[in-house]
C-alpha cells in the first residue's frame, strides 16, 4: 500500500502538526476559521475557561465615527454578559476607548486580551492536549466510577483514577470529563501529568 511507503519522518511531522490543530469545539462553532494563529490560541483558552459559556468567530461589526471594526470573537460568560474580544496581535487604528464606548451602546463589553493571558504559564499547552479529546464520549459506567472515587477521596492524582476507567481509553475519558466540566485540574502551574490532582466539580 502507498501508505506503507511514507517515510517515518513524515508520520512524525503529521502527528506534530495535528497536535497544534484546533480540534472540535464544545463551546464554539463546529468548525472555526481564525484570523491568525494567535486568535486560534485564544479560542483554545476560551474552551477551557470555566467562566465562558459559549463563543464564536461571527462577532458583529462595531461602527464608529472613525471607521468600522470587526472583533475576533463574540463570547458570553456564565453570568450572561456578552463580550466582543480581540486577540493580542490585533492592531486597530481606532482608539480603544472609542471601541469600548460604542460596544457598550450595543449591549456588549469589549476588550483586547493580553499576551500574558494566552502565553504565560502552561494553560495553552494543557488546553491543546485536552482538546485532542473533545469528541470522546465517556460511558456512563466509567463516569460514575470516576465521580464515586472522587466523592470518597476528595481529590486524587490522575494516575490513581486511571483504573476507574474500564470501558474506554482512560486518558481520553478523563480529558473529556475535564473539558465537559465534570472534574477539574490545575492548568496553569505545570503540564498535566500522572501526579496532577483531579477534583470533582459540583454544580
């Protein structure tokens, strides 16, 4: 088969590129087209932010006396506040205070995210790792066993929970439960690993 003749280096390159692709979204549109790589990175951060209810890349245009501006994102937080957001690489000739004022008149809040919010710490790298498993479905039995173990112990290391997942891939199942808000881990301090503490989220 032709696939068998592909050099191993190309397989490794394809795997590396896939790791940086934006996978299926839980809070955003089924497929996303982003103005830049930085905007795509913002979307990854929005996906793992528990305060974000939903986002999309079809933000309404802001019309001002100094021209029009099309933000990178429309977003709603869990409190129902609607935001228009720009990635940190966005350079607009329109004064920021003018954009804030015009946006407020339309019932939104506006802000430009800082690079620190996206690239400091380990959150983005952890988000990319987790988003590889967005489409993974966790069987009921595995979900119940994981939550019961956390109810009994308060919190457990990720490695200690792997044995509770018996019906599907353990890492994929736990990643999916993090993304779907059943459990939580610290995303900023270190890369997710065997010792990462997992806690149950109670609604």
